[in-house]
């Protein structure tokens, strides 16, 4: 795979073991892992932390052939992280 890859790893996941990241890493050497202390349903249980990790990952993207990278992750009316802890 030649595109950027973010692996969100739930730190308290009882279904997908942490060692499975090694399998992904061997196949996709440039993978970036973000560990969030959560059970398996990480996006539902820790949505703010998940969105933050995804946006931080996207902010590291370099411009592509189609134009500049979009590094501004705001929404109308304020930040995505308003009130997030």
C-alpha cells in the first residue's frame, strides 16, 4: 500500500488483540498507530479522542498532485473539539 494508513487501536479491546498491529505493520510499513484506551467499539465509546486522532493524522498529510492539502479541520460555527476533554 502506498497511501497513508492510520491504525486506531483500542487499548482495552478484548476482540482484537494488540499484537494484531504487528501483522498490519509487517504488511504496511508506513502505518501509524494511535492507541486510545477504549473497548472494541472505539468510535462509539471515545468519539472525541477518535476524531482528534484522525484529524491530527490528516494534518500531517502532504499536498498531492491535485492541489494543496486541506489542513484546516474546522466546521461552521467553531472547532470540532469545542467542549472536548
